């Protein structure tokens, strides 16, 4: 017995409305809109304040010669 019937969805909606009430559900929509607007504003503010992007660097190899465990990995012998 799944939720594929229209009657199941209607009953579920009725129970949600009885538990939470219409006012609280309406406030959820307004709060979600304010959160999205705040997120967009923060993203715009982040982009304007950045002067130069941070430079990322890789870690040095584990061994001095760089061979390590991958000595023959991905290389072919010259003929």
C-alpha cells in the first residue's frame, strides 16, 4: 500500500494541516524566501570583497626522487 493514490495524499495533507495549522505553514514559506534572499545577498557580498583568489599548492612528493610506490605506474619502456 503506497502513496500512489490521490486519497492518500489528501489525507496526508489534512493531517499536516491539523498538526501544524495554516499559519505556521504560511510562515515556513516566508521564512524560506527570506533565507534564499539572505543567501543571495551574502554570495554577492562575498564576490565584491575578494581582491585576489587564494593560491593553492600541492604537497611535495613523499620521497626525494619522487618515485615512491608508483615507480612503474603509467610509464612505458622505450624501445
